[in-house]
């Protein structure tokens, strides 16, 4: 750990998940770190990381813990409005304003901190056995330039990003069977004019009268670059033009087909990393690699923020 007091002090939410791995990466790029479990431990921090893990468990714990009448989630909502905040995988889900595929065991749906205008599909890539690594765009402005080894473990995907949200990375991948059925139901709701903010698990099984079950078959042709997808209602002309300009980069990535993936050609281009002002979200796990570029990128965000506020 850096011993200099002018190094940024970054907290890592330690309710559950890969918080120690984030600490090691941040300390490798010159930051001081501290584990955060209670609202009062947010005091004095320059920024915070919400790690990968289990978003349902984090939500249950975060809603339960209170300090002076506030629980952890309410305190994090206030913190994320004014100081650099980075959510990875489960942490990204927590920072989203909209989420589909939320856990069926939570009475009122996935507990979200919110604050970032992104629409997330929880567990888009499937179960633990569907974990994989692929080349993703590296953080802008951080050397060496080039792709980054994105580690996706039971990972979410961003379906769309609202105005003012900077897209930092995209991947083309086939959703898992459950995710494909969730997206099919989402498309039906959007077509019916519903404003979907939260949507739980949708049954992906067909039960036959004579007995037996099978997975529902969902096939959707991948949209060519420049055509709007019904799961991205926020698409506009600027977004389409941005996608066209990145077409050459997207073509370099092969479609990822995973164990337990949806039937047929159901691949979609989804967003893997975004930034909105001082909030950063990544669908993958940078803390599980020895490539510290994303941690350096966030450390730079924190340093810029502290300079602006001093």
C-alpha cells in the first residue's frame, strides 16, 4: 500500500465479492485503499469501487445496515452523486437505473443504488460454467494502447445507455437461454408501450402436457450496425452514427457462443463499459487480471476529481 498521504484514498465496498483483489490492483497503481462496510466509513474517501460478486446478496446486506437513520445503499447513493464511483460486474448492476433478469427470490426486485442511465440485463452471459475471457476495448488514454483481457463471470450486459453516457466498449455475444427469454419478454413489453424499469426472471422452460420439459427456443437475427434494436429504446441518430463509426472495430470481434447459449442466431451487440461524468461501469472483472490499465484509468478519474474540489 502506498504510504504517501497525497495518494488518493479509495474505498472498496466489502459487503461481499472480490474486494481484496480490487485493493491489490489499486495499490499497484499507487492508491491507498480501505475496505468499506458501513456508511460512516465513506467519510474521507476520494472514491469508491463496488466490486463483482453477488448483487442480490449485496442488496440485502446494504439495505439492512443502518447508521444514523440511513442504510448503506442510501449513503452510497449520496456518495455516487459527488465522488468517483466504479462498479464492476455486480457493482455495475447496482449502479444501473434499469435492470431486467433480477433475482426471483427478492420480494421487491433487485435492490439498486442507481444513478447511471443504463439498462442492464443481469446474468446475460449465463451461469458460472459460461464464464470466459475475450479481448475488449482498453480504457481510453491509458498506455499501452490495445485490447484488454475482459474476464466475464456470470456477467451482466448493458442493453442501452442514455444521453450523456459515454460508451467505452462493446462486444458481440449470444445471451444464455434464460437471458434470451428475458429479452424476448422485454421486447414484448416495449412493443406494448410499457416503460420497463425492473423485470424479474422469466420462465425459460416449456412444460409439455404429456410430461417433460424443454427450453424455449428463441432466435433473433443480429441487427446490422446502424439498425435500431427494440431492446434499446433510447437509440437515437447520434447513437446510430457512433455505432457506424465503430463498425470496423466491431467486425474484428467474433460472436461469442457460450455453453447453455440461446438456440439459433441470437447474438447481439451489447455494451461492456461506460462512463458518465465521475461514474464508471464495466461488465467484466478487471481485478482478476494482472493488467492494471482500468484501475489506472479510475485512479486518474479520482485524482482529477480531487484536484477540481481542492
